[in-house]
């Protein structure tokens, strides 16, 4: 086992890549780490490639080391990674799994003054037979027929890692005419082709929100497609997670919700929860303070709205390419034991003039609401 881990470290160590985000003049307190992928307790088939994606926030010029550990063994590291004094350092590293078992992946960031931060996530690597028997949750539905711009903050800085072409591939069939894009979002660029109804494809990766598939067909097609246009033949939760190529810059202002985190995750019926939404101005012009950002919980079976943020959450002015994290309080009070998804919309009512007005909504992962304090 030790020899195999060492081999994996050699393979993975050279793939740890960092890229700066927006600069910031001051950095107080320790760094903050947020792991976007993999998800806690996520299961992967043995032989699949796990894509680790994380962000080191409140970084600053004195970050002396960032490392990724696998069961406390070094998987990859970079010393003095912040040459541009960036506030946020996204990172990605891929790990080709082999042996089954439980693994803990940790991201560690250290400052020159000795302060540090660490974030862990536990995953399971299981045999294919067990994976098929235990995994049943599909990816969450897209927020609209034309999916919102789902490129996570990392997409502006992280190149797409290699994907596994082994047992983690899932076959699929096109159910509606499907434009192909160079990345996971309508803003990733002009279509690079299209597929027709009943075309067969291989789904080889998903974006962090699960709303776009990276597909392969024959030797000529390797592109991204809106997940609502393709029916997967099997569970996709073990596929590699990718953010795709950075979208091209846009003129004007364009506000998008790039990621959604729930606290607690999943929410509990009758108990207050916080929805943390990362909002990015992906346009080329600075945006002014916008009226408000709202979160709604939708029941997947009939799309009825179960809860709505009762307060006004204002979005501060955002420079071109900048982002911010907003916390939105929300309490679900009914329909426990059923599947929900929380959708966050920025600039409700389209008060801000944007280059695109139909990419302001993004969805959380699908979850089942537990009973909590709600009565039957």
C-alpha cells in the first residue's frame, strides 16, 4: 500500500497548479480554505480519477506553502505560490484512485509568520459492484432550460485537468438537440458543434454544480453540453469534476452565481440555515450596488417553492472580474423526507443592465430534507 501511495504521489505531485485571482492590498488573519470538490462522503469507483479543487482565500504575499495531503501523506505542494499578491489562490490536483477504502484529503495553507489553515474532506473508493448498488442520487437539475453560467470561481484560474477514460465513463443519449460548447456554460464561447436527438455519447466529466456534462463522441468530439439535454444511462456522481476552460471576457457588466454552499448541509426542517452564494462580475465593467439577492428552496417533484429568504441581501459594488460571498438566511418548514434544491438569483427583477440577463440563477446540489423539528 505504501508503495502504491508513493507512486500516486509521484503522478499527482506535478499536477498541482495554482493561478492568482483578484489582487487585494491587505490580508489580516489566517488564510481561509474552501474545498469545492470532491464532496464530503462522495463515493468513487476504483480506477476513477478524483479531481481535487479548492480555494485559498485571504491569501496575500506571505503565503509560504500550500499542500494537499492524502491520508496525511503529501500528494502535492507549492512553496511561495503567490507571486502576484493575490487575495484568492485557486488550485487543482488530480488523483488516480486504485485501492478501495476511506480516504481523507486535506488542503493546508501556511503563512510565513507561522499561522496556518486546513480543510479536510473524506471520500470513499469502492468496487464497481458496490458503487452501483449504493449510489443512486443523480446530479441536481439546472435552474432553467438554458443553464446559468456555472463556471465556478476556479474556472477563471484553473486549467482543466485530465480525466479518467476508464470505468468512470457513463453512456448517455441526447434527448433534445444539443449545442456543444468549449466549456461548461453558455458564456464559455460560441457553439463548437451540435448533436441530434438519439445520438449516443460518453459522459466523461461534470461541472461542480452537475448542470453541464463534458462528453466525448468518437474521435472528433470532446466538448461540453447542457446536462438537461442528455439522459445519462447510469449514476454520474462518481465522474471527475471539472471547471472547464476560462470563459472569454464580456463587455459591460455580467453578474453570475458561481457557487452555492449550504450550512448546515443538508438543511434540517424547521431549523435556520445559511445559503452562502459566491457572486462574480464576469463582465469587463465595474458594477454598482444591486438591489438584492434571493434564495428559494424548490421541491424537485413539482417545482413548488417551499421557502424564500425573508430579508433583503444587497450585492455590493463589484469590480470587473471580482467576486464576493453573500450569506442568505433561509428556513425550510415543510415537505421533509423529499428532495429539494436551493436556487439563488442575483439581481432579481433585472435592475442592473447586463450583457446577459438570463444567467443570474444557479442551483445547489440536490438534498433530502430531514424532519428536524417539523411535525408529521
